[in-house]
C-alpha cells in the first residue's frame, strides 16, 4: 500500500507510463486528502473550543485570547512556576482549550506574587514579559453578580470580599447607601472598580456563601463599554472649571416650596428633611 | 521460525533486545526528568516536551510547536527561540527521527500495537500513503496561519499524551486508545510511520544527520526478513541492504528512526550503529 515513488518505480514508469504515473498520482491524492481531512477535523474541533468557559481565567499578563492561542506553547512552565498551585493545564476533552493554563478563582485564586514567577517562566511571551507590576495584571474582573444573596446587600456587615481584596479601597470599596427596608440603616455595598481590579479572584474565593455572590470572569465577558462620543457632564464641568452651558435659572415649583422630595429622612429639626437630594439639594448642572 | 529466534539463540534474550531496552530506558528517563520535580521535589526539567527548561538554565522548545506558533503569526520570545534552536541543532546533527524512537512516549503505544499485530497475525487493514505526514504537516501550518491559532495542538496526540503523562492530566486515555486502536486494527505502523506530522518534521530536520544504521555485513544476510518485520519504517532498509539504488551500506532514508531493532533481531549481525561517513561494508 505504501506508494513512495522510488527510483525503480520511476524506471518502471518510463517503460509503462500509465500505471506508474497513475499510482504516483493516486498516492499524492490520497496523501493530500488525508492531510486536508485531518486538518479540517482539527479546525472543526478547534472552533467551538476556542471559547473558554467563563470560570476559566488566564494567568497574569496573558495576551488577549486570540493572541494567547497563537502564542501559548502549552508547555506548562507557568504552572510549574506558580508557587501556590493556582494554575492548571486544561486537560484534553475539557471545556477550556486543552493544554493551556487556566485557574478557577473559587478553587485557588491568584496570590499576586510580586515577582510574578509564572510570567517569568513563560518561554514564548504568551504571558507578556513587560508586566512588572502585578497590580497592573488584568486576569479578569470581579462582578458582584447576585444582589439577592450578598449579605451586605441584605444589610449585614459581612465585608469579607472587601477585606481580602489585595487592592483594598481601590479595586473594591464599600459604598454606603440608605437601607430602604429598615429605613434607618445603611447598606455598605461592595463595589468593584475596574481601573484597579486585577481579577485575582480572592473575593470570589472568600465569599462566605455556599455559592459565591461575587464572581471573577474574563473582562470581555462582563465589562461594558460606553460609546466613544459619550461625555460625562460632571467630568467635563470639572475639566472646564465651571458649567459649560452657564448657570441655570432656578425655577420655583409652585405649591411645593416647603417640601423636600426624594428624601424621607428626618432632619435634626424633627421635620422631614430637605438635604441632600430633593429639589433643595443645591444641585446645579 | 519465531521472530529473531536466531538472534536470541546467538546473543541471548538480552543481547537480542539490547537497543529496545536502551530505548525504553531512554524514553522513561525523559519522563522521569520531568516527573522527579512534582514527585520528589527534585527539579531536573520543568515544562513538557513542547517547551521546557533543563536544570533551570537550558531552554528547549519543540520545533514543530514553535513552527506552528510562527505560522499563527506570533514571534515567540528569545527563550523559546533559543530553545527551538537547541533542539533543531541536536536533531540536525544526531538524527531527526531519533526523537521518535528514543524520546517520544507515543512510540511505546505504537510499538505495542505493532507487537500485538504480529503476535495475533493480523495482516489486513488500510494503510494511508506514507507521504500523508508531509501533507498533514503543511496543512497544519496553513491552518495555523489561516486561523491565527495552534489548531493542530487541539488534536495532536503526541503533545496531548506527553502533557498528560507529565502533568498527570486525565482525558488523554481516549487519545492513547485511539492511537493504539488505529495502529492495531486499521493501519500497521499507521500513526508514527504514515501520519504523524511531528515525526515528519523531525525526519526533515535530520536528513543529513550523523548517527546512522549501516548494513555493514550485508553479505551475511540470509533473507530471513526479521528486520523488515520489526522495522517501523521497513522501506528504509532495502536500499542499504540490497543495494537498491545506492552502493553505500548506510541507511540514509530520513525516516529511519535509529531505533536499532534491526540490529537486535538480526542473527547474522548484519546491522550496526555508526556515523554517516562510515562506508565500510563486506560487499
């Protein structure tokens, strides 16, 4: 069956050209067919697998996903470099692209080593060697995905995700809000700031609930984007120094002069309060 | 007569399996180099055969994986570049497909399938053209270039099996079984000898390599066919042994894996390992 064109078969071909040539061409066609077929199969397998599951995070410094899949040699040197066994090579047949490094925040989050040994270990640069400050890593983005079960949203002071955040008070803050249920308490809401969140996953790991209410996912999957032409009025105002459209005329709302709106709290005079919020808050565009 | 009976009678069982045993030791040693770290904390080699660091200084990168990365449009960093250079230089000098016979663990699976075929007398099957490997090699690089991704690495059984062994990953047993079943039931020496693009590239790399098998005592050949039976690339023997198209006793075909099984099984000691410039022969 092996139809390597050998010197003697070439000689034979000279005597009786048709069968020799036909065998040779058949061989080439079969070989080419096999080659194309196997690669096509690989391509069809590769396409759906190219999308990693949302829980599979890349190591720090990873190129964006298409670039990463071109650059990663699937050698596992980053996995060996990780001192906390955070990184794993995805097994064949799993949901993530086989052989590439991933970590699952809820299992073992990234400990954000200052010397970033996983990046140093990468021989190809699929993990960008330019990343020197782990604070600039963007492995994912934390999202407080479930307001119905987050204990802080229920009015408790759990705060665990906030406390464990390695970039505390920058990547995660507690924003105080009025608790409308009790009407007399504050809710301290864990709030993630994408400008600082590295996606290390310590918040998700430490969430005390049986299923985490805060999750770290690939940035592409969760972060929104404003249209390029949008401007925020308050930022423009600050940049400009004053309102860009001049001071507005204050119009009285007839019959409502003494009443506060949108603020049901009592002020120190015992009356329904006036500030902040409501028409008398002093807010100007 | 049983395969290699004369060799076993003359050299003893060990003597008639000398190179086979040495190869198994070599293949095992490669794995142990990688596994001594995670098992015993003794880090000799890190990574896997796609790319590794030996003793924390010497980078090594598989040229096929490296080439796919290049084709996908990414120029790897210097460490991978040097690593690929090291591996290319080694196999260019020593012998390209030495990788297949002495390093790659897939060889154990396909050797086992070939052995099982022989023992059970399975003859039939459908063997693909031996040039298929070059088409798969070229195709895999084209597909990488077109998709900008290492597409072949999704299915490459060679790297999947190596990685699974070294990192203790599950899920690759299906790949092992598939390779075995293919070689055992469908095509004799099908994977390593006809399809594997990684082996094909190593073959191309080692086209002029130094380490060669020579049929130096070919006049002694009694046509017992044992060497053809055990050889994973039987077409490479004839030119040297029977002077078919060449005078040299050296097996110069790039697809000779230098496995040494022909040396083992020959009762007449026809074959021997030597270097490329050794043209001595008894006929």
